[in-house]
C-alpha cells in the first residue's frame, strides 16, 4: 500500500472510530485502533518496498523509483525490507549512470541479511562489476570470492567467469 492509500484508509478508520465511540461499541474501538496502529507501523517499518519490488520485477524503473522515494527514512525499515530497498536503489542508480551512489547502496545491501544466497550473490556481483568499471582492480577478486562461497545459479556463475576474464585482460 502506498503512502496516499494508507492515509485514506486511516482517515476512513478514524471516521469509523468516532462512530464506534459515539455508539459505545468499545470492542469495535479496540479493533479499529489496532488496525490504525498496524497501518502506522507498516508505514514506517515496511514502507512501499513491496510495491516497488513488484514494479522492479516488471522492469518499470520509473514507478520503482517513485515508490522508493516515498520512503522518507530508510533506516527505519526492518532489515527484511531494507535489503531490497538498497538493492533496488543501487540498480536504479546504476541504470542512471550514478556509479558511486550505486556502489554505496550495494555496499549497504551486502551488509544486510538475505534469505537466499542468489540474492546476495547479485549484490556482490554488482559490486565486483562496479569496481571493475571504476578500475579498482584489487577489490574485484574479493567480491568474486565472497560470491563464490554462496550457492549461485548457473547464470550467476557465468557472469562471474566473464568478470574474471575481463579482470585478467586488465592485469
């Protein structure tokens, strides 16, 4: 749910809350307050990351960027959302040729917990690729070794091999 939708739902809930108090339906008041509390909690801890992830998978990067920009304080996101936030921000920055900003976001993403090795593998591969692009050749093998320790897909292993070939050409 995006920020605007949350605020509309909260406004409707406050209306029901006022009616429930007026009619003295105190059990309904408790449920409505719980719903409002959850909406506020999810606004700060979940943000619009889920919607942005869906747009990212559809390769709608403009919508992804707009949804991620709704998050005012990404440090308050829970770790299970913050990693995706940083990953998508890094990809968007990379797409817009802001390499240093992309590296910053991928660095943050690499330090956060991931459920699957393949997801963290993409972060490390992106970091290796960025450092190869920036001609920071001493960092590339470090990221590749960290990535190789993970359980990766065939595609990811192929990308790592290509980066290694490119690295040997540069040395």
